[in-house]
């Protein structure tokens, strides 16, 4: 029983560590999105992500697997992963979902120790 409890605790801590490492991260658009893009058309989204650094300054956050999600009406959405193997900045060409762009989210693809999706999302500032 103790062994099982220890194993579960290790799994919980391992799953929490990636999110904790990104505390305070913020995404920033490098250019405004088009105001009324037609659904189905492609647009390019460019962004950066930064995190709190030493002395209260913010520093660039770089990772492979950064992505953007556009949400339209009635649950329509589109996801595109930035092809950069270094960064920032990041950019991705993405199709505008049905209903246009209602919201945008930025994130980092991740996987838990149980091989499940564990994406991390960054607020837009």
C-alpha cells in the first residue's frame, strides 16, 4: 500500500511540474489579427511568450511545440503548431474557423507521464 501511495504521489508531482515551470508566462501578439477575415481563409499569426526573470524583468520563453488555437461559433476551431525549432518569435499559418475569430489561445503541446495530452496555455497580454 505504501509503495502504491508513493508511486501515485510521484505521478502527481511529475504532472504538476511542467505547469509550475511556466507560472507567470504570457503570450503577446506581434501584429493585430485581421478584423473580419472570411471563414476558411488562411492567416498568419505571430507571437512571443515571456516569463518572469531575474530582477523583475521578463525574459523570452522558447520551446518546440508552441501552438495557436482560433475559436469560431458553435464550437468550430482550428489549431496550428508553429514550425520553429527555436524561438521566440513564433508564427503559424492557420485557417479561420466557421463563424470567424471569436477567441484566440496560445499554448505549448505537452504530454503527461501517462502519455495523455497535457497542453499548457498562456494568457494573452
